[in-house]
C-alpha cells in the first residue's frame, strides 16, 4: 500500500507568524500548535497540512519546492495577498500566465490564472 501524503514542512524564522499568514491566505485553520511547530489544514481531518518549524537562518536562494494557488480571480487574489504582506518577485519567469509572489519570509509561490472561462459580455 502506498504512503499517504501527510504534510509539507516549511522552515520558518517565526513559525507561528508564518503559519497564521498562510492560514489566512488559504482559508485554513491551525490544528496543532506548540512552541516548535504549528500545523494548518483546511479542516482538522483533511490532509495534507502545512507544518511550520523553526530554523535560525533566513531563507537563501530560490525555493526548490513551492505552492501553486488557483483562484477564481487571479488579479483580485494577487491584490489580496499583496495587501496581506506578500510581494511580487522575479525568479526569471519572463512572460507567463501566472504571478510569482513571496510570503512574508520570502518563500516563493505562484498564483495561477483561473480555469473558469471568462464571463461573456
């Protein structure tokens, strides 16, 4: 029987702060919190989760793994995330249909365009 995907572990300078940021960004909630780790999930029983753990050093270089978010409205979602503290970043993506942002600790993630067809006028 194959393994079940439990969580993605995110190194963070301030795990509680970053977990709360991602919980708000994704509409998740904190399901476990201790001084050395905070886990968020959509619901307590829904996998996978994101587990934030402390590291003493700041992030360096481009992420080797990142999240892709697919909102209904890319422009509105980018604006919402930037208002929350994300920032646009250039990782050499050039002319693409997605927007690359970084969370408050500099972890890159992508906001994809909607899969929904544009509304007809």
